C-alpha cells in the first residue's frame, strides 16, 4: 500500500475521531447514529495510523506531498 494521506489530513481525521468518540462515550449521541459515529471514528484512527485511505485510492486522490526528485 502506497501512502496517500498527508499530515494535515491525518490531523483532521484524529480531531474528528476524538469528537466522535466524545459524543458517543458521553451519551450525547446514541442509537444507530452513535454506532455509526463510533465506527467512523475507529476507521479515521486506523487510516491515519496506516497513512492509507482506500476511498482515496478508488477516487484517485492523494493528499501526500509529492516526493522530491
């Protein structure tokens, strides 16, 4: 897997994951929506740690800076 996520993208995903976790674990969001937010938060953390997003690959997007030659 070639990395396709830049550092700004990773930071944004970590922040969103933290917000989603906070909303779920404080009980502010419950039910199906809460579970969806929890799953999205986990996906954001995992993709940020790995540096690869499958959806970006499908859409041909890369937020990684171009390698210096």
